């Protein structure tokens, strides 16, 4: 699977307001998961069957961290 990332748009969004723009034209998904340095939230879309386009990535806030941990505890 190929992953797309628009570096210029990412930098512009981070500098301007730290958020990605809302879209009525595509399905967007949110994933929360661990990486080596902490817990991250990724917003992405799948414009084609074998492509994931990352819209935004940031550190999970305390509420998101709590939801993630609660979910993972239930799976055990």
C-alpha cells in the first residue's frame, strides 16, 4: 500500500492554524495508536483502493489518551 503526504500543505496548516480542513467530498478516518515517543492521532483518507493519504498527525490529548487506554484494557 502506498502512503501519500503533502508536505507543503502540512506545513501551511500547522503554521496557519494547526488543523486540517473539513471535507464533504471524501471519507476521513481517525486512528489513535502508540509510537516510540508517545500516543498519536492520525487523520487520513483512502482516495484509492491501495492508497492512504495522511491529512494530519498530532499528539493525543489527555482525553484521547484515556479513551485509548480504556479501550485497550477492555481488549485484555
